[in-house]
């Protein structure tokens, strides 16, 4: 009996110490907002949407607990979500009658889908799933929405809503057997999640820079852009979209400034080809060939103001024919990779 009493005393002392240690922990106060709204900050192109490149987007779910909540991972804790059975998961354009389907998941990778009528456990007992509900993360639990369509939808603003039922039971302190010593926070409540998404074109972005490469006095030693000098104008094209540009669809026109003339005899530096192509940090996958001003098979065309239009063929080194070029058209070949860039440069002489 003495040993049994001793074990009982030790158990009681341990329980008292545990209760004392957790006595300072605040009680959870979890709830579900009747309605929450998320306006997706970024816009996405119709092509990226059709190509399935738009990722799962983080949105507010409406479920959360007080800012000072601490969830101790002990037996009995749970958080479950159920999208209303029969819910139509779509976004509808506010400008047209177009619609976009959506998928909802508990994680940003979509590995735990929230399908209508199916209950998903975010957290149960001592096991956490992809939601990663620890400490302050439980203040505002997100869900993730992925727009999904095989159609090329019209640009515009698309909105939609979905009802989610939340069920939860948290012990903010310690469990003794099946009893939460400090009292459990439990509940069951539904809320509406509203989503707004903007679909807008993401066209190629072009920037033009120039560098002086030669002048008749200093040659290539710190040359200046004086009459008779040479400069190399560089056109950089960036594809900001999440999907490639269509194959062979990119055509870029580079206008000739009034103070310059095309110089097909080179930029005076003696380095590299007349028309040069370089790739950005993310290679574009495009190619560009230049066989000469008279070639009709390469990817560079010249427009002249002498009436010949795009059929003109200036002569390298001839001031008259080169001076007549008012535009240069570049037609790179291939599909331009998503998020990539390339630069094409041509030499010019200063008038």
C-alpha cells in the first residue's frame, strides 16, 4: 500500500505541476466569419489561365482564432473543413457572361483538395497536415484556390463565392485521459469565401538602350556620340507571362532616330556580327539569323522612305541607302519561353 500511495502522490504532484505550468495559457477563442473577401493582388493572362500555369492562390478562409492563441498538439485536437455539397466552383465575369472553374485545396500545391461534400481534416491529434497549424498560424487559416479552364476567356474581373463548414476542437492546455484540464474550445460553423480575380493581357515588354562604340577621334577609347561616330542600339524584349509566346508570332519593329542612320558596315569596334542576339538570365529559346540586307530568307527586314517600303535593301557603308532606312523589323523564330528575355542589337552612325 505504501508504494501505491507513493505512486498516487507522485501522479498527483505531476498533474498539479502540469496544470500550474499551463494555467497561464490563454483559452482559445476560435470563430468563423460569416463572409470573407480576397482580391487576388496579381492579374493573370487568358493564355496562362488556359495553359494551366496559374498556381493555387492563397485566400482567406474565414476561420481563425485569437492572436494570442497557442495550440498544444495533444490528443483530441482537430480542425475539419467541408465545402458545401453540390457547390458550383466557378468565377463569373462582371463584364461578360464568361466563367472560370476553380479548384480549392488545403495546401498551396493542391495535394489536399477540398471537394464539395467531402470533409478534409486539417489537423487531428498530434499530426499536422500541409496547413502547418502551429502557434500563431492558427490566427487565420488559409485555403488555396486555383482557376482552371481550357477556354481562352476574355479579359475582365471575375468573382465567385463558396461556403465552407468548419468544425474544430482544441485543448489550449493539457489533456488528462480524455479530459481537457483547462477546458476545450469547440465549435461548428459555416462561412462564405468570396474571391475576386483579374484577367488581363500580359504582352511582351520592350526597352531600348544604346552605347557609343567608336568615334573618328578617340576610336574605341572612351568614344563619344559625335557626328561620324558609331553607336550600338540594343532592343531587349521580355515575356512577363507564365506561358510561352506562340511560335514565330513575335515581330518587333525598331524605329530609326532622326539623329542616327543604320550602319550595316559595323559599329567600329570590330567585335561581333552586325546584328547580334543575346539571351537573358532565362533564355528565350528564340533564334535570329541575319544574312545581309538583300536576303529575303533571314529574320531581319528594312523599311525605306524611298518608296520601296519593306522591300528595300540598303548597301553596307553607303550613306544614301543606309540613311533611307526608317525602321528595322526583327522576326525571331521559335516560342519565347515564359519569364524569359533576349536582346538584339544593331549598329548606327551618328549624323
